[in-house]
C-alpha cells in the first residue's frame, strides 16, 4: 500500500490533525466543533453522499424529506447547529401537531397528558376511545399495586404493562416508541429511551403519580421561564431537515476542513502512542486523533484490532430496517383531504403501515410549494418485522394505499411516488444499553492514542442527541490534544 501521509501535528507542535470516520450528522457536527476548537479535520464518508439518515429530495417538484423530517426543539443542540451554519431564518415549526392513532378501526385523537404514551390524565384517554373500559379499569389498579422494582434498568413495555396493563403499551407506548426507534417496546431500555420515566418509576410507587409529577414539573418550568418554554416541541427546516447536513458540510469546508466521499476506511491502526494511521484505498492518513461516527458494525470492524473490548460490545447492537413511501396526489382527485398532521398505527392492529404523515398539512413549505398537490408519506417495517421490505417499490406503494383507503378513505392513485429504504437504519436500545455504552467509552478512552465515539448508537437517535454526542466526543478530543497542540496556535 502506498502512503500519502498527513502529519498528525502532535510531534511538531503544529495544529493537530483529527480524522472523523462517518459523514452523517454526527460526524459533520463533530468536525464543525473540532474546527471551532482549532483542529485540522478530515471527514471520511464511505458512501457517495453526506447526511446519513437525513436526506432531502423532491417529489413532483415539491421539496420533501426522504429521511428524518424534524428535530426536538426543546433540546437545543440541533437548532443551535442549524443557526450556527446559517439556517436560523429557515427554522420552522410544524404548521399543525394534531396527530391521531389509527386503532380499533377508527382514527382517534392522540390523548393529551402523557409521557411517551404513559398517561397521567385518564379523562382525555377515556374520551379518545383508544383504551377499552376493561383497559381503563386495569390502569386504575396502579394506584393500589405494590411497588414494581426497576433494578438498574428495565424494558419500557415490561414495566408499564406491570403497572398499567398491556393495552397501554400495545396501543399507546408501542406506536410512539416505534415512531422513534422502529423497535419493540417490550425490549427497549426505559433508562436509555425514556430516562424521565425511569426516574419517575424509581421515585414513585405509582406510575400514574410519577407521570403526573413529570407533567407538573414541565408546566411549572413553562410558567417560570416564560415565552421561550412555550415554543414548539419540534422544529423543521424550510426545504427539509435533510438540508442541514449540506449546510454543516459547507461550514466545515469554509473553515478549512476536508470532506471526502466514497472514502471507505479499510483499516485503522495505531501509530505508536502519538496517533493513528487511517487507511483509505491506497492512501494512509496520519492523525493525532480519531472520532468514530460510523454505525456499530462498521465501528466494530475498524476497532477490532486495537480495541477488541469496544468491538465486542458494538457487535451486540441490533438495528431495525424500515422504508418510507412518499406520494404526491392531485387534490382534485382526493375528494376530501385528511385533516391533521397524520397518524400512528399500533402494531397490535395488524396493519402494514406503522404511520402516515400528511406532509402538506404538517410543513408550510411543502403545502405552499404546489397548492394543487397533496403530499403524504407512510412508513413500513419494525424490528424483526421486515418481511414487507423485501417487496419491490410498487408493492410497498400499493400496501400503503390499501391501508390509507381504510384509514382515511383515500382511494386516488398518486401522480408520483418514491420509496426510500433504510436498511439497518435504527439502532435498538436494549435493556442495559447505557452500561454497554459506558463500557465502550471506557475501552476507547483507555487507548494510548486519542479516539472517541459518537452517533445514534450511543446517546439517542434524534438529531439533538446525535449533535450532543458529537460535541462531547469533539470536546474530549480537543481537551486530550490541548497540551501537545498549544505551541501551534
């Protein structure tokens, strides 16, 4: 292998060179933070595009997201990054947040007064018709049941079912968690996925009381902190959240960072105690430090030689696959246009789709792009339930249309459709996930040469969590390199 070497900067006291492996939003955010801290940065992305699960596209000339479509606004990292790269004036909340559940053969309003589907207020839940009278009676037993121990962690579904009954899990918790993880509530870690619920379970005998305490604290915070706390829960970007990676990449390049596409890392090997050699095809890049922002399987492969303990842990991470079906209809063909932002579908109802978003209602830039068109999308596929994903695109469109016909009476054919498949797209946070992440971080932090990890597999799958994970990794690297790089400032 011939070598085109880049100095690490450690020995010479010049600006240290950091390689970021992975060009999703986590890797790009890490690069952005490193450049702010004065490092020299190279981002290596194995595919021909940046952004990972964020992907902007168009259908029938209308801009749409073909991956994630929004980010949590009340956690600041995502919107802060958007503002930092010049997208502040394009941040927009959903035009409507009136979501429904398609369950028991009807569209029913999503009940208010819950935490990830776990109710605190039973009145709106009873009015919605989502839970049967027997299910409502079972929920009330929570207030007299003895404490259910959580231990160090517990599956969300297991704990909630023990306190409130399976109906709450199957018809509320499952579709909401599934919208985030495409996973199984009976396997997902409560401590990792819904930490505030985990703390409530540990501090309250009654889960209902714990949820009410969470909701009361939220209301008190809003009252105390004023108008900013009453802002939107979620935020999108005019033109699609998928435009964020490109804007971050532009900022990285403008700050002197290098980004290489189609640059799969073949090998990562330690170069003594001073750094790393990153092998890409016929080139060897020397670096003072590495940030690993790749999915678990790719990270495990690259770390297997120098950090087998981390690789072994990463090998245990499961992923779920899913597909998004985006369709555009002529409004004149629809008869009546469905109301609201869309609906979720509990798996227990046995439908093919797990959710549908009425994008033209939800996002102003989509609804206004072509008033004669109505754009919506459906999602299919869950953890260990991906048989339909083996079908071709036209079959996924037909399956979606069949369910939409039953759910909202939509019987028109789309004028355009596109299917986006995310094979192994969403990491699953099994019980004990946080302990696993801690072991990975301890293992990589113990290496003689600086290496840190970040991304959706560690601290949360949402955009703010990924950006926060990236910033943590970058700050750790900058702190590690600071003594050796001070002479080069």
